[in-house]
């Protein structure tokens, strides 16, 4: 019987520990999530297209962001109104649609608002550059209970 060097056994043990740690890490983050209400791509796109922009039109350049624990359908637009008027427009829209304000983060030349509609998060991100306001918006589903875009009907 051939004798296996100690360094080979040590290397195998390290590799096994890395594989095991990676597995446990992934299982903990995926297994500990809230997987209820996961929408299809078509449902997410349809929800995003219900966004109404201040100009009265609906987003047309919707892109899909598929991830394992996170999904999004996003769009962008340039708007001419002031950032406070645009924010007030979306707050009014949220009230009319009964979306719950989950997050309202403000910084100089930047504002992020996240509204919840059951398990979907509606995001409005405004960035001011000169007289133009750039809007990055979307509809998201997140399984991470601690995530910025996690919404649950029970939180109402």
C-alpha cells in the first residue's frame, strides 16, 4: 500500500472545508429567504408598465434583471420637472394605488423611494444633473427579508 503524504491529506481537508463552507453559506442565504409570491418575468414586466410617469406616459424601455434571490424589471427616463415635484407625483400615485412607503432616502441631488405593493417593491430613484432629473425606476421581488426591496403583505 502506497503511503499518502501528509500535505496531500491537508490539501484535501482544506478543499473539503471550502466546499462545505460555500455550500452552507449558499444554503443559509437561499434557504432562509421568503420565497412566497415570486412572480414570473411577464408579471414583473406588466407591473412595471403600470408605472405612470409625470408626463402621463408609461415606461417602454423595460429591462429584466433575473437573479436567484432577486428579480427586477427596470426602466429609465429623463424628466424636465423639479425633483420635489416628481417625488410628489410618485407619492400621490402610490397613495392612489395603495402602495406603502417602505423607504425614503434623501441626499443632495439624489432621492430613493421604495413602495410596497404586496410582495413587489416599486422603486423610484431620482438623480438631479443641472436642470434634468434622471429617473431610474422599477418593480422588484426580493427573497431577502433584510433587503431594501423586500416587501411582505404581513408588514402592513
